[in-house]
């Protein structure tokens, strides 16, 4: 992608803020093929609204609410296989928090809505010996982890709404993880599977040297992330 095109996209991104979510949807549909064609550093993030869009695969995988499934398995009493409607039918939890990437950008006061991960775990019933969770994305590559104690916090959601709208494809919809007290890389997008495990299995960026415990303000702060 040429420099002028890129600057044009930046301007469109800014316009998206002013025009609202319909323009933003259009922008994301238009940009998705650009990201897919060029998986280099330059286009591995896109400025959309106040956020940058990250995707380690260079694509924005899309699943409609109708086809969306979320599985919860591993060390549980009752494995779950939930649809989008099943998530909406569970007790909703709202949360407004700053969203911060380890590379330094931050979006203040983002409004999220979803299901407490803790509620999902209660529904599945966590079995003996369980100490951690592993998360898988339907992008087929990205993974994340939390300890069971972290996962049970009241600021950790399986989120399906952001800023009052269904979470867009670019932001990891139909449903993504939101680990509000930690850096953005813990908040796995395009959530497909949660596996309850007996040990922490380090996630995608953690295998590349990032802290497994990614508390915002912790030792992790650095700006040499290849995804910037
Ligand atoms: N599946 C997937 N989830 C992901 C990532 C990714 O590349 N793929 N990037 C992570 C990082 S580093 C950040 S900062 C946030 C960015 O969220 P956003 O793209 O909605 O701005 O998503 C996180 N979750
Ligand atoms: Mo990030």
C-alpha cells in the first residue's frame, strides 16, 4: 500500500469517528481486503476510530451472529457449546474502562457489555485440579491464558457489545475476551473456545517474551512490540 493511500485511510479513520458506526462499518469492510493482501508491519494495524486494529494473521476473520459458537471445555463438569443468543440470554454485565496496548496507545473510557467469564465458568462447573484457562480464536492462530483467579475477577468479560453496538468484525466480534485490568494483548479477539486447564499455557505474545501476568502499569511496558 502506498504512502498516499495509507494517509488517505488515516483520514477516513478520523472521518469514521465523526460519521458514526455506519461509516465505520463501511470502512472496515473496505479495509479488510487491504489487510488481507498485505500482512506486513505497516498494515498489521489500522486506525479505526480511537483504536488501532490488530490482527497477527493479517486478516479479519468474519463469523455472523447466526453461525457464531463458543465452546467451553477441558476440566469442567458440563462442556458448553453456546450460540450468540445463548450469550445474550445470560446475565449481562456492563463495564467502562480504559483500553491500553502494551505499545503505549490508550483509549479512555470504553464502554463494554457482555457476560462475566465467572458466570460462564459457573455454568460449566469448574472441575477439581483446574487452575487456569486457555483461550482460542477463530483466526486459527492467536491464543491467550489466564489463571482461574484472574478469570474470576469482576472486570473480565466475554464481551459482545462495545460503545453500545455489537462488537464489529475488526474489533473481534461477534464476541471477544475483555481483560480490563491487563494490557490489550490479553483481550483475545474472535473468541471461539475456552479450555479449563491444570496449568497456564502461555499465549501468542507470551511465547514471544511478553509477561503472562500483563497488569497495566506492570513491568511489561515497552514500545518495541513488532505489532506496532
Ligand atoms: N485474535 C487476536 N486477538 C488480539 C490480537 C490479535 O492480533 N489477534 N491483538 C491483541 C492486541 S496486542 C491488542 S492491543 C488488542 C487490540 O484490540 P483492537 O484490535 O480491537 O484494537 O487485541 C488483542 N487481541
Ligand atoms: Mo497490543
